[in-house]
C-alpha cells in the first residue's frame, strides 16, 4: 500500500482529563463500518469503555496516518494488527504510568474497562492520561496482547455503528450538508464524449437566470487523464436551483473528439470476435493444445457484460474554499489524500497548504475514490474567489462516471471420453482501467488479470488463460469487486451450463471441477510472476480449495438444494474467491408470467477471523442487493461516444419490490489465528451467475449477457 501502515498511538489516540478516549478513524465511512470496527479494535485492546469513546475522522494526510484509500476490501484486512498494536500500546503505557505512580511492579497493575487498579487502589484513564502519553511507546514484543477469550468487543457483534443515531435521525453530515458563509453552488455542463470540448455556449442566457453569478469554462481532459475533471462549462449561482436553470440555458454545442466513434453494439461484437481468437497468454499449465486436439468433446460458451455505473445514492459533491495561499475541502471521498494531491496541483499550491475534510459517504463503490469532482470545486473556488460547492445530479453521475469495464469472456472445456474436464481455456477481453493512467495497450494489466482469471482454482491439468485486445473509449474505473464480476459471471454460468450438458446437478459439477481440498501454490501451478493476490503475498495467502468446497456446501445445504421445487422455481449455485475470501451463493428464483423474482438467497462466506460479525452480515446483505442490480439492471451503453442512460428510469437498481424477502448470511467461524480477509466486495460476484443458473433450473432458459433484465 502506498504510504503503508502507521502504528503510532500518539497519532490515533488522545485521552481527555475527564477520561474520554478520542480515537482517530483514518478510513472513509461509506456503509462498511470501518469507522466503527477499527476504533473498536483499538478500544478493545486498550480496555476502553466503548460508551466513553469519541471517534474523530482524519483529514486526508497519508504521511501522518498511513494509507487512507478505502478500497480493495482491505481496511480490516490490512489494519487489524495495527489497530491492536495501537490499543495495546496505550494500555501498556497506562499500566506503566500507574505502576510509577504507586511504586508497584507493572505486572501487578490491572487495566480493565476504563479503570487502572492495584490492591484496592484505582484510577481512571483521565487521571493518568498526561503521564501515560508522555512515556515511550512500547515495542511490539513488550505489549501483553489480550488472548481471544479476553476480547470485550471483537468477535461479539454487539457494537453498534458509530453514526447509527445520526444516520437514522437525519443529523449525519454528508457531502452536501456542509455549508459556509458566502458559499456559491456550481453545476457543470460536461462533454458527453470523453475528450470532447465545447465549441459554443450562451453565457448571456445563463447569466440572465436570477441567482446566477458567473459562467466559467474548466480545462478539458481526455484519455489518459487520470482523475482530472472532464472539463466543461460551469454555472455558478447563489443556490442549486439557479445553477441548474443556468446550466440548462447554456445551450452548449460540443465537439466529440476521437472517442465519438464508440458504439456499444459494434464494440461488443468486436470484443466477442477478439475473445474467439488466441490472445496474450497469461497463464499456461500442462498441454492445453494437446488436450483440446484429443478431446472427445469440446464445450464452448461466451458471456458478455455491459459497462456499469456505480450510482451511489449520494451523487458526487464537494465544497472547496480557496483563500489564495490555502485551500480547504469538504467531500465524501474514499481517497482523501489523493484528492488533496490532485486539488493542490490543480490550483498551484503545495499540498501542505491543502486540507481535505472527509464527510460520511452516501455509498462509494469505487466511484468516490476518484476525486475529479473535488478538483472541479477547487478550480471554481479559485476562479470566483469564494467557497463553491460543486453538486452533481443523478444524470451527471450516470453520464460522466468511471465505468466498470464491458467484457467478453469465452470459455472452452475439453472433455475426455468419460466426461471429465481435462482442458480449460479462458479468453477475457475488456478495456482496461490502466487506460486512464497511461497510453492504452488494449490489454488488461496484472491487477485485473488476478481477479478470477489467472487464479482460476479448478483442478484441471491443462490450462490456458489469455487476454484479447479492447481499447478504452470511456473512463474505465474500479467498481465494487472490479474484474471479479465478469469472471465470476462467466465461470459460474459456464459451470451451470456444463452441468446441464452432462446431466449432472450443479453442486456435483462444481465439486468435480474444484477437486479434492488442496492448497494451490501459484508458482508451482504456472501463475505469472506478476500474479496479484489482492496485495497479499502468495506464499502466505495461498488458494485454499477446501474453503471453496465448504462455503459451497454450506450455502447449498441451507437453501435445500436438491429438493423438489414447485414448477417455475429453481435454485442456482455459484462460488468465487476474491479479496482472499471465499463466498458461495445459493439463489432461489421464482418466475411468474415471465417475471423473475428472487424470494430467497443464502450467502456463505469464509473471511477468516470475524472481528465484527454484524458488519460482515450487513456487507453481505448489501452485496446481495448490488449483485441483483448487476444481474438484472446495470447496463450502460454508448452511442456516438455518449452514454444513453440518464437516471433510475432507464438505469434501475434492485428495489424492495424485487429484493429477496429472506437473505441468510452464513459466516464460517474461525479463531483469531486465522487472518481476517476481505468482506466489502466478495459478496457481489457470485450473485449474478447463481441467479442465471436458477433461472435455467426454473424455466430452461439460459441467459449469457449482463444485465439479464427482470423479465424473460
């Protein structure tokens, strides 16, 4: 991780004279619970009373706090040990301060529930705070860490979300809730095509709208533009409505640029054709050519997926106040330090003179790790010499996102005369995220390749994984679970089809392909040297196929897979490893007059030690909703380079009317010795193939394109 981990308690902990413990949350809160869980771990190891803990949100400052980019399902995975060390350090320092105060051996001092005691004497945390925090920070080996049975909060699932009351009473502060005296509101007309520019606009008409105070053109960008704004024409006004009306009055004429050639229909056909050809080989094991040449049968299918937008319920928004020699920002961002660096560069300030305050995020899903909207606010505040809030509408968000990639996934299986799969080829063709950062090679890069493609864990002797070529014509960015979504969709659907082709049930086919429980060594099995294991060393986090088998059986058994169902119903299975966790989904589908409903879903997850079971459960429940959105609704298409969708009426999400009434989350129990792994994203990928397999079981229709729609 850039800027790594900081384990200094002086950075993350302060104790007031009244005993209040202030803990810094340096990760952004967007519903994952990181603002609760990491401080909870500090408090547990510190022996602090949670009712006397105050959470302070860190500003964007990675040299001080360490990595703050809240993505990749790694907040707990990477920081659980650091949080324990911070809390354990403070407890050790409090005990040492008490021992010095009383002149007793530190080994006889007890720290428990906000109290330090010895032989009938006791002091509160506040009584010793100044003395304790002046002591040297103990080394790791000098901290007497709690044993698992001593945990007060960890693993219990009893600590509520820190901001629960504020969220439920409407007092929580999100991006658009922050105001400043003299603040203006800006709406930006952006190019409909990436790399486009305005050739004309009517500034006078916009200025004639009551409340509009200025019209400003922002600098344009194209690919590779990183997180730079697209540019466009901004209307600045005294209020949001005036800014909206002013933008409508601009009557902008746009020049399309190089990417106006982008049309989904032809591009998808080109990707499918590319996926059918040999590509750049990423992983080769055994003799795949020989296996296919000598196969008794070759089974081939191609699966496709449209681009997807994140559509967080809170659209992008940022407030900036440029004062000449300093810039302060308030925004719901996943990567506040990156936003700080980008804004500083845009306005010509040293980053030391820029502060980014992080509000709560009304969803993120990867969209808010790109701070283009923050830079827009910074530039406009500099231009108008006043605080400016840039507010995106839902249409802005749909039209100008960093979209999940579109893809074509072609899978071939070579079967011997007994029906056993002896060869496997998978060509994954998709525009790459890397195209926003560097000249586009047309091929996916190691991080994308490591998400369910080169790390395919089946026990098959002859394997080839390759990439086709697909150039990016829009901004492609990370989306919840990233490239795992199309890979799980393709592989999970293929397994379901293979099962039907062979007259087997889905579970049997999954288990046949996975093979016996084993530890997969990426080096020994021909994985590329650039294999990306979600930022973890492959030798320490090898693929455990036994965990895949276990979660598959848990979900299938809980759903009653194999039992006879009424006509028009079916259960689909899928299992996938991502972010070093293992998730299986068993989805029950019911089809009435062609409408697909999913009344029940069972999700089993093995994510190592469950530090906060309630947050794991809520993340998986949320993943079921987003997975259904991916399966049935999420399709961004382009015509002449521009997005064709606009709002929820033509880019819908899973709603309460079609959301499963019964979602059961089954967490595989582990002790603390089992490292905690990712939770925020791994639940999404297996949902769509499970639903597709269930639809086939219910009605015999096979769908191979995402989104599938609600009716068939």
